[in-house]
C-alpha cells in the first residue's frame, strides 16, 4: 500500500474524514462531525434567518437546442446571450442525447457509490493529473472545513488512453460513462459554436475565417473532465454544504442532476435554488469563457445544499481548451471603450493555483484580472 493510501485509509484522528461522507453516512452517525461544521455566516440557513437566501426557487432561462438548430436560431441566440450575461446559467432542453444514455449514467454513478468502500478506495489519489480520482470535500488537501460530498473524477481525453484507468466496477461503468462522455463532448462543441455566434465572433459575412474557427477545432482535442458527485443524506444539513460557493474553471460545464434539489446560484446577491427540469442539462459559464468574452459573459458563484432524507447524484462535464493552451480575451471584444480586463491563463495555471491554497469563491478568476 502506498503512503498516501495508508494515510487515507487510517481510521484514527482527522484522517478518517478523508474516507468520505458516504462512509460516515453508512456508519449511522446522528450528528455532523465538527470537521464539517461551517462558520455561522457561511451556513445555508433559511431565508427568515438570512436575508440573502431566497425562499423561492429559480427557473433559469430555457434554451431549446432543437430550436437552436432550426429557423429560429437568431432569436434563440439572443436568448442565449441574455442568459450568459444576466444569469451565467441556463437550462438546455431537447438536447438530442438519448434518455437511456442519461438514465444509464445516473444509474451507474449511483451503483459506483454503493460499492464497498474498499472498492471505491482503490481510486483514491491526491494527484490532480490522475486519469481517475476518488475523493471527498472540495479540495481535501487544503479545506479547513470539509463539505458533505464525495466525488469520482474522470479525465475523458484522449478517451482511448484514459479509459483503461477508469473503474472496472460496476462492470458496465466504462462503457456507459464513455458513451455519456462522447455525447456531452459533441453537445459542448455545438454549444460553443452557438456561443461564439452569440458573441458575433463567427457566422457573419465579415468573419468567414477566424481565430474562433480554429478554437472550435481545438476544442475537439480539448480538456474534458467528468465529475460524478455523491451527496448522501446529512443528519444536520443546516450546518454544512455539499459544495462551497465557487465558479468553474473552463468554458462551459454541462451538469446532469437527478430529481433532488440542491444546486443554488447567486443572483442579485441572493442564493436561489435551481428548480430541476427532468432530462435537461444545467449549463453554466466557466471562468475561461468569462476571460475569453472579456467579462461580457459571467461565470457565477454556485453552491450545493444537502438534505436529511434524500441522497443526491449529479454528473458535471467540464470542458475547455487543451491542457497547455492559453486563454485570453478575444481581440475582437477588446477596444478603447472596452479595454482588456484579464491576463492570459491556462488549465495548468489553475491546477497550480488550487493546489497551493484553499480555493474560495472566484479567487482564481480574480487573480487573472488586470483591474480590480
């Protein structure tokens, strides 16, 4: 057993929390351990206790992917631009991914977290470059207070190279997850073409061949990280969070949720719960897209609540350019009245940043800003 594995599987002291909340839940705990109790101001209290938490659910803008591919594309692109500017999130319906691919991904994810701990623990690693990584919290190496979440992270590109490293149990995990990864990658590519068009960077007569056309080709070989999240029932959900407030690093994240509510986004300084739509994706703007659009499209803080009665599964597919490819503001979106707001960055810089400190809110993006 490696030294890392020895530490992670030790049941003595604080290291027991490295084993994850699924293991804690299975042990039958009735109270949240102090390691998971947030400071009072960070707790997800109800709206009557905290004025910055809305009592109403939020219906995100809905983008109909089928309409986006039809004669109403121009109107849908306007709705897409408004969603990315005003919300940083939208619900995507009629996306074309077969319902059995979606239901199979939720099902096999659920079955993975139902495996014995010893089977799941085979994939524990502190190496952020590992093709497969099982862990807990947000950043278990840096978090002072842990959050109520276990995860399985799967690098998805290049698929033939990483697939042999993915979990072999459940026996259909690789096949089902690979199909899902391929489907979401294709959907991401189609969405990025629409995003560029909504920014008026492609699709116009004066922009027949552009840097963005080249970027669309690069996205085909870009980074794709699939994060399967497990949020077990929590005995004291008002004391902790499934995920702390954060933004995502890439261009777009495609989030698949089960029917259990939990995702909240920050809208006008209030935390609002997103109402799930069956068989849809929640899509959000990442830090790289905010940088590329020079701040026109916003990556938005979001967090995850947990509850005392129902477990929750979600699958986030995060997409961006190849690992070493730098991202900066599009020159076409920079001018005298709209000066360049961000430094160039890449995924390697992001990993170095979060490896060296406790990640908080949008701190990485803030570190990229030229003006504060």
